[in-house]
């Protein structure tokens, strides 16, 4: 009887959410945003976007030893201005315990450096930046094996149409944050979701591990790095980057076992335990 009640409640809530979404109410996964370095011109705009558009809860470093990350479908960690330094073992463990249990972590810009201490790769990521303006435009290319993911919705290819396999999408018009990559294919466990393009190689393919993820038990750690996550005001393609980021957060949220819905502040329901049954 209890199981039937749980199933009925789950189906009813799911139906209600679908209906509200269909009639214009935006359903967002619950998101936590964290940074530990400087809140400068490459980090602050990302923070503002996370708060305003994604309705994210902002965490600080000390929360890693006290906060219950399972309240969030996605934890977005962005470091665009500086290097926060090494993390303590317990701080790394907090991220990894959450991910292994089914959570989703997004590492963007120089947060990529922590993929190796997390045990996701053996090699150390190359680091560079930040540079506010260099006139170099970059973006991603849709891969055949990832074409059906809902990440490309609302984006435009360089030719102005809806992107398809092989099309280039420009997300950054100039400059780059404090960031890094795994050039030149020094990664071993990374799953590339989109290839990267831009000078000097023009077409980087999957050589730098710029946009993709690692599987970690029941969860995922996604990385958006290299020159891609440039939220600086100089970036004239900021709307395209924001759309891509929102699509990514929504997809990661739907994959998370801690999936939760935040509908314009009206309702937050977490059913991670139900999804695992």
C-alpha cells in the first residue's frame, strides 16, 4: 500500500510538472553555485547568471564540510579569475561522495584543475589566462554520437540555422578566463560531448577535452573549459554561451539522482530516493 502511494504521488507530481511546463511555467533543477578564488570580471557574471537565470544557491568553501549537497541536482563550480589553490582531502571527498551517489557536478574554467585531484585523470591540466580581449573567436562542433542530446536547443550555428551534426556554434568572441585543458589528448577517461574549434589549430576535435564528462559510479562530473566558458562582458556571444550553459545544467539535472524542481520559487520537490528504486 505504501509503495503504491509513493508511485501514485510520483506520477501525480510528474504529471503536474509536465502540465505546468507545457503551459509556460519554467521547471529548473535545483542548482548550487560555488567559487573559491577571486570574484572578478570572469567569475562575477557567471555568478549573476547562475543566481538570476538558474535560481542557484550560492555556496562558499566552508559549506563543503557542512552543506548537504544532495539537496541539489547540480553543483556548478566555476573559477574564472584565479587559482584557489589545493583543496583539503575532506573537501574533495565531499564532491566525490555526492557524485558517486548520483549527483552531477559541472567544473568550468579553471575548476578543471580539480579533475585530477578528484581521481578522474592522472595527468595535470594545462593552465592559462585570464585574458580579457584577444580578438579570437571559438566554439563547439556537434558530434554524430552526441547529436540527440538536448544540449543544442535554442542555439544557432555559424550559418544562422538550427545546428546539426558537423555545424559550428560560436560561444565566445574574444578572450578567455583563467582556464585549462588536457592538451594534447593526455586525458584517458574523458567522454567528449562536443568538439572544439578555434585558432590556432582551427579544429581541435577532442584533443583538449573542452566539453564533456567523466562517469563516476552513479553520477557525472562535466567539464566546460579551455576558452569556452568566458562570461566576461567583452564576449559578444554571451547569449549563446548562456543558452548552452542552461541547456547543460538542465540535462545534468535530468540525469542526476538528486533531481529536484524549482518552479519560479513556488515549489521545490526532491525525489532522489524514489528515482533510485
